[in-house]
């Protein structure tokens, strides 16, 4: 029997296997430390087990955002110079394509749109197709975040005229005419010689658009395909979204302009929404993704560690 320093007997616990008597305070402290270490180890292990689930959630959210809200897009050619860089030897722009504005309306003159080209259009870039499912998945992911070239049938152009309008080129000053009125196009880069860019009147059919690149001398656009069965036009239903923001390289970060090239009086987006509302819609998908991921992650943690509640 041992005594404390005041002469009284210490609170002891029957000895271990070696016969020693150990104070209960020491034993309880040791048990608490071991329990704490086990708990930390369990939590660490749980994070590893939860990681695949969290990655799956992130993938699903990314798929939803890409499908319905915003998609990153790599500019593969120089057809939109100098609004969008895609020239040989330069760093191609990465842009965010906003799909929300066209929930409420259709593309309007001046919009820069990404779309699936008609089957009569010649691709502006050549893209090697993946040889197996793994490289295909990597290509899909790269296109989703805007680091891989788009598909050969993906194009980016500016809307010049919409259904029911008549477009032609050119007036005595070499300008494109829509319904007989010349367009104000300050963004044009390296215009083609007048004789090579002239075309007769084309009335845009219902549900279709007439589109042209800002780099007129290097763009395979509606004018180049005017003799096909669609008279050079593209379907509104094939529009993926509106190019809204250059996000890379950082030195070129900024919003993309959609000037009123037909000089209409309305100071709102073609969707009919105020410009501030349309601009805010670009940020909305990121907020939606964050709002969806956090509660799911917290719910998984509460299920695993109910004592944390």
C-alpha cells in the first residue's frame, strides 16, 4: 500500500500483469489518450472512405453545371481575333459560356455564341478522337474545364442577323447590311477584300441565325457556307450558350461585350432581362454548386460521427 505525500493512502487500482499498482488517475488519463488517438484515426480513415463519394458528388455537380449553367470553352482558331485569341503560336483564350440567358430568350445580334455547326460546315480545327474510354473521359473532363480543344463541330461566332431578317453584303463602304441598314461593327479584324466577302440577300429562316467571325478574312462562317442547304445559317437549337467571360490567360481576364450592332434603342440584353441580371447569372452556377456540396458533405460527416452534433 502506498501513501500520498500527506500520509494518507493513495487511490489505487489492482496491479497490472506485472503486479504493479497504478493510480486510477493515471489509468484514466491513459485510456482517454488512447481513445482520443483511436477517434482521430477513425476520422482520418473515414475521410479516405468518404473521398470516392465526395468525388462522385463533385462529378455529378460538375455535370449538372456544365449541362445547364456554365461551360468552359477553349478557343481553337483565329476566326474571332482580336476579340478572342486563338491564333497560331499564341495562348488560346479560355472562356466561360453562359447558358442561362437563353433559358428566357434567344440569341440576339451582337452576341458571341458557341454552337454545334451544321453537318455542311467544314471543321476549323482537327481533333484526334480518343482511342478508349479512359482517354475519352480525360478529354471530356478537359473540355469541361476548358483546357482541351473542343469537338470539330464546335464553333464560336458572332450573331449578325436572326430569323426573319435579310442580310447581305455590301454597301458602298463595304459594310454588311441587315434589312437594308448597315451594321456598326467596330470589332472587325482584317476584313476580307470586298470582292471576296460580297454575297447576295439571304432571309434568315425561322429558328435559325446568320453568324460571322470577327476576323472576317479567316473565318469559315455563314458567308462561306451560303450555298449549302441551310443558306449558311445555323439552328438556334444548336447554340450551346453565350460567351460571357475570358478567364484565361489572367492578363486577358474580362467580360465580353455584345454591342448593339443593329443600333436598337433597348439598353437590355436580347433575353429581355436587365444587363445586371444576366451578368449575375454567370456567377449563379458556382453558388449553386457550393450550396449543394456543403450540406451533402455535412450530412455525411454527421452520419459518420454523431457525437460531433
